[in-house]
């Protein structure tokens, strides 16, 4: 179906779906926050229904420090000397939509 659309209709459909996704993500976040608050404030730290139990799972993970954090710790000069070891250039694609002038 998408391949059948002209450029204008394809762009409109894309923008509409993007807006719908953003709205849906905001609604999901609100619901997740309410569930989290309900679980944390409950006596047994869970929320149950007839068929499901919902708890908060804590996951420990390592994350790589940002360049700014490393710079704060080791200094700008150290960053400049070791930049090629710290970063890996990558290329990604992103659709950019802008008005014609």
C-alpha cells in the first residue's frame, strides 16, 4: 500500500504515524508511572490481577561513561591524546523533514 502513495501522501502518512507514536509513547509512560507508584506503595511490592502479577525488576548493568564524564575525571588533554581509542566513527541514516523555502 505504501508504495502506491504519491510523495505528498506518503509524507503525510509518515508524519501522522510519527505523531501517533509520540502520543502513544507519552500515554504508555503515564500508565507505567502509575503502575510503578502503585507497586512501590503496596505492602507486598506487587500488583496482581486474576491472571497476572506485576513487580518491578531491578537490573544492574554497566554503561560506558560519556566523553564529558571521562574528561571531567582525566582532563581535556587526556581526552585529546586518547580520542581514537575512545570513539568509533559511525554513520547512521535519519529522515530529515524540512519546509521548502
